[in-house]
């Protein structure tokens, strides 16, 4: 399955890669309620540019400390879905321009809500370098990569 291979083979993008060097700040839009529960959230939108139905999947990966150098092939990404919740985690995007407004509506776009489950760093993280969290969202044809800050 392409989604599992993509997750397992993920490497942080080179800093010179502008199209995939996006950052998503989870603490920038923190509400009073989120501050009291020590949670933070953000919303992103994805859109299908293909003329076919496209399933999408999301992954949250943690890159351990010391493995954050550009182009590092020794990186072993670790599932970090226990730290960050993405809703929906997967879904189906309608073909480009084929949104419907019926009760069982389909859309070529999806809105994803990203919420922290906790403020604790990964258990293996050190004070000097907590590693990095990445949000991967993709269809077989299109990929969106966000560094979570």
C-alpha cells in the first residue's frame, strides 16, 4: 500500500525545498479553553486536483533527536499519533470540481482539525532537542507535509 510505504520512507524535506517546507503552528491560535487544558489546535484544508476519486490518509510522525539534519537517510520515523490527533484521519476526496450539496455530500476538499493530546514531549526526548513532529497528509498523487511547531 502506497500510504504505508510513504509513512515508513518519510524523511524531513531539505530546507531548500520550498513547496514542502511548511510549518503548522499548533500553539499560535490557542483559545482560553485550550490554554486551561494545555491543548492546542489548528485547521488545514486540502483539495483534490485530480480528475479521479482519491482516498487521503494522515500520519503524525516524530523524528528523534539528532536525526533532524537535512537529507539524513538514517532517520527512522516513529508514529506519534498518541501526541497529536488528526480528524478525520482518512477519507475520500471527490474528483476536482465535483462537489455536491446533497445529504450524502461529497467534496473535492477536506478540512482537517489537528489537536494536541498532551503537552508532554516524546519519552525519549532530551531537554536539548525534543526531535520534530511532522504531519503528513496525502493522496497517491498529492502530498502535503507540515512541520508541527
